C-alpha cells in the first residue's frame, strides 16, 4: 500500500486521521448487486427492514481518543444484502462519499461477533445520525481500535458475487 491517499483504493484505508468535513447531507446510498445493477436506498427503506440496536459500541479515534459507549440502531448489513440481492455473494464493499471504505465478508455477517452484528446504522442513542455523525454509518461492533471500519457517510454498498473458476 502506498502512502499517497489521493490515489489509493478506498478499500485500503488511506489514513487514520478522520475526515472532519462531511461530504454532503443526503443519506441515500447506491446499492450495487452482485449482478452489477444499482439502485438508490433511502433511510426510509432501511427503516423498513427489521430494526436492530447494538449497545456498548465505541469509536476509537486514532490520536483523538475514544467516544462511547453508544447504542447504534439500524438494519444489519446482512438484512440489507438479503433484501436487495438474490445472487450468491461472498463479500460486501461499503464505500463513503469521501473515498473511505471497508470490505466485509459474508462469514462475518452470517456468524456475527459476540459484540453484535454489523449494522448500517441510521441512529445513535435514539436520535437519527446527523451529518457530522455520518448520516448512514457502517458499525462494526467488534472493532475496538482505529475505527477504520466505522465508515461514515455510506454512499455505496457493493455486493461481490461468488467468483467462479
Ligand atoms: N467516511 C469516513 N468514515 C470514517 C473516516 C473518514 O475519514 N471518512 N474516518 C474513520 C476514522 S480513522 C475514525 S477514527 C472515525 C472517527 O469517527 P468519529 O468522527 O465518530 O469520532 O471514523 C472513521 N470513519
Ligand atoms: Mo481512526
């Protein structure tokens, strides 16, 4: 991995310094299925999926200390993928509007960590996430350092299909 964060893959975390500036105020993200077709998903649609809350979540911000515990509420990433993708799949790329991202594997979603399932969260401590808080945010409750997986401002959820030989 190179040190030049302007040219690296958003899925290779470029920097541990969180971006202080929200890239926009629209929480709608694009869902790209394993078949390559994409469509927008609104917060209203997320809220139509089973609501899951995970308490005792911490955001461990490198160099800026830890915040929390928070209770994040949203849909599980597994429920989102299952709602919109019928094809077999192996991983999901979650990418933000500011070029940050994380890769989540099917096994992590199907066998959640004891800390809690991975969410696409739209609320924290009972309030919708505001712009500074990330609007729609990937929450990986098992991650207790660096917060590189706690992707704010999710703009694209891209499902990777089974790679056939
Ligand atoms: N979209 C996006 N998400 C991001 C980042 C970022 O720069 N852009 N930084 C990450 C890092 S390194 C940290 S420490 C946390 C900071 O989260 P906070 O603003 O809630 O403290 O967000 C994570 N999620
Ligand atoms: Mo961080």
